[in-house]
C-alpha cells in the first residue's frame, strides 16, 4: 500500500481545489481494499506502482487523496487536485486521468465511476454550453412544450432526395426538429452535400406551407477534423442561422471532436449523440461510469443537448433514477446526484437572497425561455440594492444542457414520459413513433402534436383522439404493438 495517497477524513478536499470522485470497486481474491484504493489514486494521478527517484516536492503535492472508504459497499472516494488537468478546459484529459488506466489494473475485477463533483474554482476553466434550449425556443417560438422532433427512418439507406422528402413530410405535419440518425455520414447513396442541399429546399418549402420555423441537426462527425470542419462549413454556408444544429457522435468521435465544434461554432446548437455509451454505462457492466457522469462531463464540455434516456418508458435500457437524474443534472443549476450535489451556478454564500433563488429554481418547474432572463434581472436588482458588494465579481454559471429523449417513444407515450420526468424542457426525437404511423410520416407528426396538445390541455389522449383522426390512428396502431399508454 502506498500510504501517502491515503488520508481518510481529510478536510482539505473540501477547499474548492479538488475534483471529487466516487468509485464502486471489486478487488481480486486476497487483495486488500485499502491497498487497492491507494494504487488507484496513484495510477490516476502522479504515481506508479512503486516509488520512483524523480519525485519533487511539487510533483508530490499533485497526488490524489483517498479520503473515504466504505468497505461494506465497496466504495472509494478519491480527491484530485484540479491543477493536474489540462488548463485548456480539456474533458478528454480529465477522463484520461480518472477513468483511464485504472480500468486495466490487475488487482481490480470491478471499477465503476459512480459520480463526480467539479469545484467552483474549476468551472471557470471550462466552456459550458453557449447555444441552449432557450435559444432554440426563441428561434422556433415554441414554449411550454417539448421540442417535437424526429429521427428519419430507416436510419440508413435513403437517398439524399428521399431523406429530404421524409423530412418535409414531418415538418409539414407540424414537427419542428429533424436529426440525422447517428450512423449517417457521407455514404455513396446519400452524399453529405446533396443531403444538405435537399434539406435546405424541403425546409424552405415546409416553412412556407406552415408559416413555422424548422431546425435540422446534421451529423458532422468524420474521420478527421479537417473533414468535420468542411462539413460544418458547408452546412453553415447553405442554411440560415438558427435553422441547423451540429450533431457529434461524442463517444465514438471523442471529446476532442465535441469540444472542437463547441469552440468553432458557439452560435450553433451542439447535439451530443451518445452511441456506444452503454458499453460502459449499463449497470451490469463491471467497468465504466454512469449515465449521470457522462452527462455532467458533456455539460462541462459545452454540449447544448445530450441524449439522456427514456426512464423506462421507451425501448432503451435505463432506470428511472439514472435517466431522470441525468436529465436534471443536464438542465438545472443545482441538483443532487447519486453522491454529490453539483452547483453549476456559483453565488456568494453570504447572500441569503441568492441562495433562496437557487433553491426555488430547483423546486419550481421553470419555463426555460424565462430562466436566464429572470436570473439576470435578479442580479440586476441585487446590484441596485447593493445588498452584497461581492456578487458582481463572485458568481458564475455553466448554462443548461438540454435533455434529448429518443428510443421507443411514440405519440401515445409522450404524456406518460412528461409526467414521469415532470418537465417539458427537452427535445423528443421519435423515429418509428412517427414514421410507422399507418397514414404516413405527416400524419405521424400531426399525431405527435395532438398528443402534446392533449397533455397541455390536461385531456386524456383517448378522449382527445375522438376529434383528432391522426392521434386516433396512432393509438390503435401503437396499442396493437404493445406500447399503449396508461389510461386515466
């Protein structure tokens, strides 16, 4: 055991200079949990398996600290001096430390990163979201409801013109947001540039027909950054500002791809698709980290929206607690994770009014389009009253990341999901829930809008369907396929 990495109950870890992490571990037969914990701290910070002769006093101070161990639950808490991380706001670098080589340690048969906490002194080094759901709502003029979107299906195999036709059908039915599915790129049957050209035409036609703005999320993930930027620039040159988002396959393309797009295009909604995440986030996995951990890092990186799961309502694996916690950690300024309460907004502790404001923002169902305006007005009022001479210099925020909900939802299940998550600040991107509608994609979009209207009016969808043909057909079809809603 490397004892210098063990400092149980060390109060230094709460001085805002440490990133805190908690791991669930399993050790190989005959191995001591505390000894393995010390090796984990060494491996994930400045150490080796044995002492080396090149250590300096300063380098020694950059070691991680095991500050708590729960042997009954096999939990280990480790604190990392945040100065060891790349000062350029580099998410890849953090994960290389705390979720990197330790997964390969021979003494471990299980190691899952369950939760992380970022100190306020660290938050200033990271971008956070720039373009948010608030901005998209303003562009679409869509308030007090989810952003109604779709994934074009089949997910691959349509030509560029066919893809655009299906998008047009959805938009003309009242839908707002269309996204490439995650594998779509620059296939020979659907060249990226042709797809963009046709989308521009179909969007303009749908906007003329409905007198409503629309948004399309283009997957710009590519083999190299030059190609990724070429694709993003092509979209930017064709589409009008606000009408497009950039989708990055964040897990498979990597955090550097995500942060490159965030920094190059701060005025564009950055859509993080998490394809591949379940390889390390599923609860039955022995090694990896949780969905809320992934979501926290995405928000820190500056993601505008990230898929957070359907909380057991749709087809994808995921528990209520994981998926709902992830959604709230993405959206709110303060929320309790599994082990840490993360504050994305820093305010002076002396200011009781500011503390009450943040508490209220967690407990109320805020309208996303009003949240930042109210926050700014609140601090302006404080300034005029001069209640706290420090507030101008001593508060900061990481803006909200929007939960994106997909995977087996349909118009019949929309209200059930809203009631479960108790929020409408999300984008829903239904696939077969739209395109499998027996009357076609346009009718599927109308059924989605009607289901949303039913929820807004507090009317049971089975009653609302009696006067809305598209919703009636959707109920009959999806009920037949085992996705019926709970009747009131």
